[in-house]
C-alpha cells in the first residue's frame, strides 16, 4: 500500500473521525466531515492509498465503528500510530483497515510518499525504513481478506 502521508497528532478521537452530528446522514455524509476539526482539508484532499500517521491514543472515545469505516470509505490504505484505543483498533481490523503501531521518527514529513507493508511490518519511506510492531498471522489474514466478515465467509465456504 503506497500513498501520501497525512500527519496527525495525539488523541485523535472517534468524534473527530466520525462527528456525531452527521451520523444520521450515512457513511457518505459522515466521511465528508471526517477529521474536519483536526484537519479541515482532509476529506477533500485524501486519495485512495494515502496513509495516516499519528501519535498516541488514536481512535479513543466511543465505540462507533463508523470512525474506521469513514477512513476506509475515503480510501485510506492504513493507519500507523504510536498507540491505538482498543475498540477502534479492533473495529478497524474487522472492517479490513490496516492499523499498525510503532515508534515513529520525528522527521516524517506531511505529504511525503510512503509504503506500508503489513506482512513485513515496515513503513518504507524514500530514504529510510521504519520498523513497526508485527501483526499476528490471523490478523494479517483478516486484513488480506478484506475484513472479518469476508474472512469468515472464505473460511467457512
């Protein structure tokens, strides 16, 4: 998965990812407002394959799975953060959105192109490689299949 990096800070919560006041409008409306309080240009500028790089506690807040769903709907290829809220992490995996943790260098630049390799657990930049925490094989299989439901259908077919 290769795309531009969108750098975000610590404590990006589910209200920023999926603002409550737009929940009734469906995923299309919700996605148009994804991250607008943290980065107003995000929904208009993110492209399929782009990556989010964030700090600590990404996805804290409510258990709404629409937070991960909005990112996937917009084409985000994955999220790499120093740490995740547990429910967001599991919702993302279940929906087939790759999420990986790692100690990230301060030298990352917003907009630079990077490649996320979930199987090798690396973030490849033009001039360096950042090692990430490896995912277990069962999680990689779920992501490879496009999410938990697709994975279970394949498994029990």
